[in-house]
């Protein structure tokens, strides 16, 4: 069963309480999302490290419940 956008946001907010999160359902199918995460936790981290942090926050759901996520991250 696909994840809902609010579930993705909840998981990310749990890991990054200060995060500004924008999520878009790209196909309207609840299976393909675009997500922008802005958090101070990303300061000084490479883009790869930032993405790894978000994937870790998704608690293993990437590739399973969450099929596709076009991820953008940055520090404020």
C-alpha cells in the first residue's frame, strides 16, 4: 500500500523538527513524490549525506511502501 504525503512529512518532521517540507504527488497515484526538505541539520553536510539522513528518517520505507521520491535538500 502506498504512503500518503502526510506520512512522509510526519517521519521527516520526527527526525528534523525544524524542517520546512514541501511534498508533491507527481502522478496523483500516491506512489511517486517530489520532496524538498530544508533543515539546519544539513548545514556542513554534502548533498549525499543530506539525502542519506532523510532516507534514514523514512525508516526503511524507501523502495517498499514509498516507491519513488525525487528528493531535494538544503540548509536554510
